C-alpha cells in the first residue's frame, strides 16, 4: 500500500509543479482599490480585468455638447507584477462603449482611460482575450517581455516615462503603437509580428531596438521618429514595409539605410 501511494505521489509531482492557480479578476481589482501591491506568478486570471472603473475614477474631461466626448480616468497607484500568467479574458486599461455593437442613436460619447503610477510587469504572460492600453500613461518602467498577444496589442497614443521592454514578445494580430511616445530606450529585441506592426507617427526619443525581430506582416514605420539609434541588426522582413518619411537623428532614412548600418 505504501509503495502504491509513493508511486502515485511521484507521478503527481509534475502536475503539482505545473498547475496554475486560478484567480478571479475581481480579486485583483479589490487589491488595487485597497492600495495593495499586486503580484502573481504562474496564475490563470479568469474574468475581464477591467482597470477602467477603479474606486478613484473621476471625470477628466466633461462633455460640452452632444458631439464631444466625456472622458473618465482611473489610476493604478500600486505596482503590478504578473509573471508566467495566462489571462483568459480581456485586459482593459481603455474602454469605449461606442465601439461595441450599439446602434448609432444609442451612442454614449464616453471613454474610460487608465494611467499607471508604478512599475508594470506582464512578463512571459499570455493574453488570450483582447488587451487595450490605448491613451495610458506609464510613469515607471514597463515590461511585457516574453509575452504573447492572441489579439491586437493596443498601445495607441500611450505615453511612457521610462524604459519599455517588449523583447521576445509575440503579436499574433496587429501590434498597434501608432502615435506612441517612448522618451527612453524601447526594446523589441527578438519580437515577432505576425500581422501589421504599426509604429506610424511613433516617437522614440532615445534608442529603438528591433534587433533580431521578425516582421511577417506590414512593418509600418511611416513618419516614425527616432532620436538616437534604430537597430535592425539581423532583423527579418517577410512582409510589406513602409519607411516613408522615417527619421533617425533628424535625418530621413530608408529601410536599406538602416539594415546596412
């Protein structure tokens, strides 16, 4: 009997080792609202992680007329750390009800945004639902290193204050960084872009590292500005590309110029 029990225990060790803890998204929101640092490793997050309606949400911009938009703002004031986690549903730091299946006459003209005061880490995570960080402002370091986005990774209009690490990230749909501002070094080293990599009008004030990245869809760097070095060493371009009006150190460049440097 003891030998049988020992055998079953030994067989179960791999499953115990790799089993992921299931966490409700509402539990994470509660921690943020209580002002507690959020740290999860090897967890499965179930339910929509909606960061746009925190307890500190307030009206950032009022609607002056029926054509303008009322803007709400929430702020995550604690550090977020997720390592080796899977998000089964959406992760929202931006929400626009009018983007949903709502008839024209039911438009709300409202938008909900989220800013982050502390460091944000989503490392080696899987986003199985939609993710939206559009318009978000990040005051500290940000890392999505090693993560995978099953749907669009939406960082359009986002503003970073410090370093941003997207190394070894896999974007299975569009990687949307249009109009995004990176004041410090941004790394997309070994990142994979299966669809459009949209960096149109993006501003990199320092270095932009795309070393060994793989572009399988449109590499869109139209009007992109890089203040220092744009690194494409050993980068693969397997789709269309647009480097019209791309500038590095205030000098217009082509993709050929960059790859040959």
